[in-house]
C-alpha cells in the first residue's frame, strides 16, 4: 500500500533539509525512498512547475502526482542524473497537459515547450536550473521572518492587500517591506535567481 503523503505548503519548503542521496535507497521503493525524493527534489520541481501553471496548489499537486506515479511503477534509474531528468520531464509534461486542459493560449504552451527543450539540449542545464531554485529558496530563508513571510505569500500569488490583511499591516507597509527585501536579495542572489523571483511574483 502506498504510504500516506502529506501536502507540503510553500512555507514548509524552507524547513526541508538535504541528506546524502543514495539511488539504492530510491530503488527500495518504500516510505524512506519517497522521503528521500521529497527532500532532494520537491522544492525545485514545485518552483519549476509554478513557472508554467502559475498556481502553487496546482504545481504541488502535479509534483505529488509525479512522485506517486514514480513510486507505484517502481522505476529503476542508472544514476541520480537519469532520475532527475525523469522527474523534471514528467513534471513538465504534467504541467503542459494541465495548461492544454485549461485551454491556455497555444503560443504560451509552445514557448514553455521550446524553453524546456533548450534546457534539455545543454549538458548541465537541469542541474543549473535546480541550483537556481535552491539558491532562491536559501535567499528567502536568509531574510527576517516578516520579510520571508511576505515573499512566500507573494510567490503564492497573493496581492499586497491579501498579504496586508493576513499579516495585520497596511498594503503600503507590504510594498515597502517587499522593496526592502528586494534590495537585500539583489546582493545575495545571482541574476538568474533574482529573475526567477520576479517571474514568480509577477
């Protein structure tokens, strides 16, 4: 029987830590295998999917489905790189399928397909992409608790008014705090990670 999965919100992503990755542990396909996949790939895959579907809850669901499918079929991988390529490709396919089902503009879907193909054509691009996601999350984690919360809520797609209501502050304060956070992150993030942050918030 498939082990119970707990939905992980974006706020909890920062609490996840990495341990040593062992492909042999994955191939056992038990609950420990699933936990290992979550610790190493959940964060990056959710952010990867969000770029396409633009909704946190949908991205989380698609990544959850990917892990479930992988676990149920007991796939075997030659190494960690082939596993990672499989996960990214599966999440990409599920995200594109979701967009098609939602009748999203064809040109937008084609843009994502082209971008992903270019990423696949470069030797280390998938590793680079995952590293950008990881760097972004570490940068957000380095902020003060209030700034961190504002950025996480912004990535979830909430407006300044929504965030202000949730945190008990004014919308003007949210904007001021976010600008302050951007100034800090400009000094800590690479241009690629900063661009990703802008895309997620937009």
